[in-house]
C-alpha cells in the first residue's frame, strides 16, 4: 500500500465532533524538523472526561504530538486549542490546567515521595497547609501511604510511576498528558497504572491523553487514534476498529512465501496479503480456512494460525505494514 493511498482523516471529521464539551481540538497540525516532516495534517478532537490514545510505532508522530499537547513545542502550522484557548496564545496560562507525565522519569530518586510532591507543588505556587493537604491527598489517592517517607530509589518501577502520576495531579489539572506512561513496566504494573487512570477519570472527571505502542493499553481507552508516518489513519473505539476486519485473521508462514502467496491467491476466494514474509488472510470462520489451507499446501507450510482481530491487525489492514518494525525512524532525526 503506497503512502498516498493511506486513509487520511480530514478536518471535516473533527468539525462534526467539535462542541462545547471538547477538551482539545486540533486542525491540520503539521510539524517538521528541518526537511523531515513528522506531522502531516493531523486533525482530531478529544472530549472532556475521555481517555484518548495515540497508538503508533516509532516514527509515527506520537512524541511530537506529546510535545505540542504538553506545550513543549508550538505548532508552526495548523491550529491546536486546549479548553477553548489557542495554544499559541495561551500556553503559559494553560500549563496550570495540564498535568504531564514524561516517558523518562522526572522525579528525584534521592528524595522521599512527599519531598518530591512538595518540590513540585512549589513550582505551581502551592505552599503551607494547602500544599500539605494536596500532597497527602495524592498519597492517599495513589495508595502511596506506606511509602510516603521512603526515598524514591527504594521503590519498584510501578510505584515510581505512581509518584510521577501523583506529581502530575498535585495541582488539580483538568487534563493529563502522558507520553508512553507505562514504559519500562512489566504487564502487571502496566495494568495497575492504567487502573489508576480509570479511577481518576471516574472520581475526578479528568481528561486523559496518552501515547503508547502497547496494544493492551490502547484497548482500554475510550478511543484510539492510529498514527502512521505522521498521519492519523483511523480514530474510533478499539472494538469498532477491530470490527472493520470483518472476520478472523489467518496467518500463514512458509519457507517460500512469495511462491505460496501466488498459489493461495489462485486457490482461495478471499484476498491474501504478503507482508514482511508472512501471509495474512481475513475471512469469517477462519478455522475452516485453516483446514483448507493445510489440506492443500501442508508440505509448503511452516505454521498456520487464526484468531480474532487485534489492533495490530487493524494497523496492518490500514497501512500494509506490520506494527512492530513499521517505524524505522524516530520523530526527531
């Protein structure tokens, strides 16, 4: 699939969604590092109280979008409004409405949990009893009570991530912006961290915007925006995206994939795609197709499997590339 043929979500889609309940609205965002264009006309809207995810491999534009949303960079082209204010004109004031969690840790591991929270509170003008109350509230909210006076370097990666989240929430922001928030965490810690995001949305109505390359994380968001080489090629709830596949996904591997690809196309009624040496088919009742393929080409096949569609299958269908390995470049050269 050529880049020119990729689906491109226009501003019309955003205009249809835009209303007074939107927390963030972007129109035709473009961003380049020199001659390297990393955002190519991205448009979207995010509702207040929504958990919204940008899903994409390295080089898809996630990091640059995070920089724009967290006011670390200004969009040179296109428009980006947060809580009804243009980010170019009101970035300083909007920072008080944002809580930001970076991919790399931004905590002082030599300080205790409470000391980290106090230092962060001073930066937002909190002090005295108000700061003490907010720090204690965050310790309670994120189940950090028993670690409040522990130095951060003694905590596990999952608990350190909770401290990051506590810092981001200390000044009561309306929007949380997180860049690969579960980076470096094991699957159990990732689940726990995301459960706290759900808890925050339920209890505080906080809008959460995150970037990720973890499929299981994206599955739990209200909507997923799929990014590919600086373009947003789809945006919808994960379940709706997977429904577009229209059946089971059958994956076939063989020693000579191109030859097997030609023979399968001649034999089967459904389309067969050859992607990175792997043959992929989409069909209802895929288990019947598996039996047919094994019976006809058993000696040429190394493995064959089928399953319900995943977000990775959605990415493959939209872009013609596998998700992991699709982004050969980082956002910034």
